[in-house]
C-alpha cells in the first residue's frame, strides 16, 4: 500500500508504503485496529534515527463480491419470460396479405419472427420453459368484449405455453378466433407482470427476474398510464422489451425507452432505473435473426445486475463457491 500527500496539480509526494495481507486486514476492528508503519525508503537510507513517516490504522475491512449476469444465472436466478401481443385493428385484417398478422404461405409474419428470435435466446435461461402469453386490444369470444390482457390459449387459470413453439401454436390458434379492435393499451399487461415481480421482491436472494416482451404495431393510446406503470415497475425485478413491427411512427416507443433522459410518470416521478428497451423490427428485416435477438436483449444483463446489486441480493447458490 502506497500513501501519498495529495497535490491538486498532480505532483503528489510519496509519504511511505507498507505491505500486508488480506487475512491481516480482515483482523481489523474498531476496538482493536490493525496498524502499519508507513516507511519511506529514501528517508530511511538518509536519516539514521528514522522510524517511520506515520502510522496507518485500519479499523474496518469488508470484502464485497460483485456478481456478473452470469454469476446470477449460474447461481440459480430464474428469468421469467412473458409475451404480450398487439391485436389492435391498426394491424389490418389478418386475412388480408397487407396485414401485419397475415400468415404468409410459409406460415410466418413479423410477429412470429420476433417471438422466435427473442424466445429462442430467452428460453435457455428459463428452466421450466413455460411462458405466459397474452394478447391485448381484441374482442374475444364468447361475448366479444374488448380485452387488454387475455391469455392466447384462452385459459385464464393457466396462461402458460410450453416453450417458444407453444407460444407460436397458441398465437396461430388464437388469431382466427378474435376480432382485432382497440385501443392500444400497454399498462394492463405491464401491471399484470409487475404484480408477479412485486411478489418476488419478498425474496431474500436473487432468485426471480421478469422479462416482458411486447410486440406491437406502435401507436399507443394510454401513454400516461403506461409511463406510470413503467416508473412503478422500475423498482421491481423486471425489464420490458418492446419490438415495433410494421412501418408506424414509433416516437412514443423511443420516448418510453428512456435512453435520451429519465422517464417520468405523468405525476413527475422519475424511473429508478431504465428498464425499457425498444427495437424497431424493420431495422432487422434483412438481417439474420441472431442480430434482432442480440439488439433486443442487449440491455437485459445489465438491468438484471443493476437491480440485484442495488438491493444487495446474492444468487441463491454462491457462484464463488
């Protein structure tokens, strides 16, 4: 350890130095500090009766382990992946080839491509591979009431789909049964996932984290409620990924992303951390699907680490061990 006399112009003067070990430092306590003589070799050689240039007294020493994203995952943290799909009228009639929900002869559209690209990466971090999947903005059977939070499999007590293929199958089966409607409200589905994330804040370890993927054609109706929902969710173990499909104006989505400044709720409360990542699908139309997944998931690891380190939560199984 080297000790210097600080000078604002940068020409710091060496006071002296000493050597120690980690185990020695750990013996330090306020009642019995560990003390070291600070020795300046040049002075010791020049002066006969030189003792030291001062005493360094250590009263407290603690070791803090900083976990990486991989430490949390390897240590047993579960990523819980939920999908929300936009079934509003602005997508166009699914039977028409110019609709974003139209299934091409080879059975794909932008919604399905986005689900596959992101889902295939996320599913490796989720041990049970059971994913809740919801739609919003459609009239649903049997009464054709508008819903902003309906299970794709129409089973409210068990909205889980088995793997990415299960989400795709549920989406395909659901499409002909619903009537695309509106408005485009995000807040119900954000609040739905936030309820689970809020329950997970009781955890004593970094065991659960929630990721909501919303795939939408863009024009959002409940912007104020959504801003408030996101600001509230920023305190929870949760991230939101929005993939914009089609050619709409995505200014509102860019605004929610918060990269250009802190997102605030309509009452002015600031988000504790940035939890939204917005990606326009059209930027990746001609790229390999890995490129979309990489961009979509770019911020998630940092958001996971940021949340758990803020609340000082360690992985359930100690990765260092």
